[in-house]
C-alpha cells in the first residue's frame, strides 16, 4: 500500500465512506424495486441481434441497466485516499454493482435464446 498523502483532510474519509454507503443503499433499493419484464424485444439486424429495441417492452430493463451504470460511475468518482478500509469498501461496492449487471446480462442472454427459438429457428 502506498503511504497516505500528508495533507488528507480528516473529513474526506468519513465523507467518502458515507458516499459509498449511499451508493450501496441505492443499489439495494434499485435491485429490490426492479421488476424484470417477462420478455425482451431484440433487434432483427444480423450484425448484432442481442441489441435491445428501444420500446415500451424493454424500457424497464434498459432503465435498470442505466441506473446500475450510473451507480458504477458514482462509485468510480469516489477517492479512497489510500485508506485500506475505504479501498475494501470501494471494492465490495464495485463487486455488488458488477454482480447486478452480470445478472441483468444473464437474463438478457436467456431472453434472447427464447426470442431466437420463436423468431429465428
């Protein structure tokens, strides 16, 4: 670990910790409130058939991906000030957001497989 900068404002570490807590709470709320659509509509373009159409059916799913992306961006902006506790907290929050995004992509892949069975084969 690199030495801590000499002039870290003592209020920055608690502020960063609270900001990460806020992100994790927002993540939990976001995930709990999300109701995944029963199906997704995909592009008919051969180049990238996994592209979701921008329509009412897909809107909740696309909005959830956007919210998760915003949480990831907010987290990336928080400095850890070379503090071990903050670094661990930052990593844990990043992993949690990553898992939520991974689950969304898994669902999208499964939905595409169902879509392909009925529309392509």
